[in-house]
C-alpha cells in the first residue's frame, strides 16, 4: 500500500519530546495526524496521513442511524532503545476483519492495517509521553458513510486510525482493586448476536448498566449469559480468576464474549512464564460464588488493553451487599501477570517472537 502524506507544516511536536507536566488522562489527548482510507465501488483507495480533524459526513450516513461501525484498541510504547513498538496489532487487525464480516463491512487487508498504524506511529513518534505508565493508545475504526436510510449495508466506508497519548488507565497506579457489579438485570450479548464483535452498538447498549454499576461503587458490570448461568465478561474486559491450587481460568470464548488480545496473550504465555496452569472453561456462576466464599478462589480480575490487568477486590450485588475476593487486596499472581505483560510491552522483558511491531523511520 502506498500511503500519501499530507502533513501539517508545523506539527505541535517537531523535534521536541512530549513531557506532560501533570498526570496524563487516558484517551483524551490527540496527536496531530490521522490515517484515512476510503472504500467505494468495491475497493479501498487513497490511503493517506492527514492532519487530525473533523470529517464531513452526510446526516443520512448509515453509521449515524444504524450503527454500522467497528473499532479496535491497541497500544504502542517507546522502548529503552528509543524506538516505538506496537503490541500485537496483527491480532487487532484480524479481529477487525472478523467484526467487519459480522457487520457486513469490507475487510481491510491485515498487512495494510498494520502498515497504516506503524506509519502513523512513525509520524507521531514524538508524541510518546515521557511519563511513568504512559502509552500511545491506537484507535482504528471503520464507519459506513453512504447517505441512505434503507436498513441495508452501506456501499461506502471510511477506515481511520488515530492516536491518543495516554497516562495509565488507573491514575492511582496498580494500587486499588476495582469492584464489579453482578446483576441479572442487564445482559451484554445474546447468542447469535454481536457480542464477539467490537462494534459501537454493544457499547451504547452497555452505558445504562455502567451507570448503575457506578452508583453502586463498581467500575463495571460483570455480565452473565442470557440464561444467568455462566460468567461471561465485564463491560470492557474479559474476566479471570485464580484458584488456590494454581489455576488461572478465563471463560471460554463464545459468540457472546470478545476474544481479548490480552487474554490470548496470557493464555499463550502459559505456565512456563506465569507459573500458573492457564486455561479456559465455561464458569457456572453459583459455583463461582461458592468457591469465592470458601476461599478456593483467591484472586480475580479483568484483562483488557486499556488497563492490561484490573484486579477485582469485591463483587457488588444490586442490594448493595458485597462479596470480597480473598483479602480484598491485589494478589501476588495478579501482580506478577501485570508486571510480565507490561514488561514485554515496554521492552524491559523479552517478548515472544512476533508480538511487537517496530514503527519504521520513514516519514
Ligand atoms: C467487551 C470487551 N471485552 C474484552 C476486552 C479486552 O480486549 P483486549 O484485550 O483485546 O483489549 C475489551 C476491550 O477491548 C472489551 O471491550
């Protein structure tokens, strides 16, 4: 793919590294440029890196009415060698295309997605925040742009990637475990639906549940399946637990659970690196609670790009009662997994082959 560059004459960061003064929020800041590419007449065209700014979009664009939209989230880091490396973006590209298929959208060749991200990271390398726990968050997405009110797939699309220089997801650091609300009132995904796809509609539909969770002091909802029998995942991360006999268990990926790149990485690292037997199975909810009460489950949490690992200190129920995980503090296994994953991402630990993508110096 030949990318056209239309760069700002004076980027905010030419020649000067980004040293934010205060703590950097997660996902709020933007860099100077974005990657764009159009789809029409059955083909992608005009891949380009242009100044970051608003789109011109018809009010009747399909995405604005029927949410034909998909997105991804990944992270890139500056390593001690001064180069920028993106973490497992081939996995994100593959998931993007699985989501595209489910939403009747055209795939973007995975190599082009990877190239687009790396080219943009190259242009914006000086935006990497020189701050503890920081990253460049990468947000690829695709929207349906045809001006049409028929409920059918659009014939035009826009693919975009932009970056957000971000501080750690939990500004207080890896200190405080979160709480998850367990409720039978809301469900995230139904069999045969879009739960395994990363599409905006899933997240719009989860906002109310998230608000209820916040009111009860929880950060997210832990969703059960629609029959309220099995643990599925949280609003923006997969779920895991660790048993006293040294197993780490993630619920099996079904068509109602997003296949998390972070979870897949934990599963691939496996026992040799993590010192735990890792695996997936369906987790019936009531026995899970019983195992928490008996102390058989000693740690639990969530895996996802944004936070990497979110330790769960307690589950909250709608009547306000809580069930603690272990002693309610961050357990040693959770801490070790966090340190191993972030060490690989930041280049202070060796990465398995193929996990890191270096942004080539081109622009
Ligand atoms: C619903 C949901 N599950 C799980 C995850 C974690 O996936 P990943 O590790 O690929 O970020 C996310 C975030 O991307 C998510 O939105």
